[in-house]
């Protein structure tokens, strides 16, 4: 039976992250001893090292939401401010175990549960009246996937950043978030959607024309077929009507002046 105390589970996962850096195959008994509990009590919380280490990353969302709930005017934040707050907060919450995060995220952090929480918070960050209807259409699966890979790139950059106080990482966050907000809130998405509709309409018209004109030439000269009117191509001489059948051959020969005897 799991404990109802989330603090205990967070403490255990953070201590596990520290032990993992020393020995990736650390014993759960050693972790229990460090926490001051019995091995049996620890096993009531976690079944394995993998579950412990994965919980370290999942618990960052619990801590983030606690921080977010303490911001009195969070509801008035713009989309840009919410997204920046999310990224800064996550990095701050992972800073004490930064080496572990950089080395172990691929194994224990890149999980379905962590990605699901990430997507939920990104969606919440863009729940803003300043977004146009077109921008909201952009907020679909491919968008969240792109933001996820951008976040993975941010973690990699953060891990390699040697600037004073992480100034370069802060600059990367500010510039990236500003660009994304500009695209989604200042009519750029609307203009892109309008252009896309125009190009799609033009492509559809071209496709329909190509289907009607398989030889690529101009149709003229009315003719007849079984379904009514049709056309004959001036270049290739083929007949085609709306039913898709070749028209009946018309007999245009002159009547014979010979009479039967």
C-alpha cells in the first residue's frame, strides 16, 4: 500500500538519484538506511530502482504545480510568461541533481508519464484569450511533439552551458519563448493558415484540371457520346465526356451514289 505522504516519495527519489551517481546498482537497503526507514517500508513505496528513478522526474511536476499554485496572479500571465515560467521552474527544480538529470533523463525521464504531464502543462500555458482561432488549430499533436523535442534540446544545452549563472540558457529560453509567442499571438498563425488554404485550393484546382485533361492539352470542339455532350482534344484527337466513356464513332462518310440493282 502506497504512502499518502508525497514528500516521503520525493525524498526517496532524490536520494536515489544521488546514490545512482555513485553506483548505478545501489541497493534499496542502503537507500532505506539513508532515509531512516526499513527496507519493508521502502518496498511499500517503490518496487524497484527504475520506479524510484522514474519517480524523480515525475515528481518535478508535483513540485511545479505546488509552485504554480502559490503565484497569486498566475491566471493573468500571458502565454509567453506561462511558458517561460514552466521552463525556468523545471530547470530550477532539477538543478540540485543536474548531473543525474543530464546522464539519466534518456533512461528514466523520457517516459510516457513524463511526456503526458509535459504536454498537459504546455496546453495549460497556451490557455490564453490572446491566442487566435487559427493559433489554436496549430496546438495539435505535431505541435506538442515539436515542443517536446525543443525541450530535449534545451536540456542538452543546459547540461553543456558553462556561462556564469546559466546566463546563456536563460537567453535561449527567453528568445525561443518570445519567438513562439510571436508566432501564435500576433496574427502570424492566421496569415499562415490563410496562405495554406489558398495553396490547398490552388492545388485542388490544378488536380481537378489534370484529371479532366489527361493529355495536358486544351479541350474544344463539341462532340457527342452516349451521355450527351463531350469534347475532343485539339492536340491528341481523343474524345472524353463526363461519364468517362469514349464517345460513339460518328459516321461522317458521304452516302454512296451507287444504287443496288
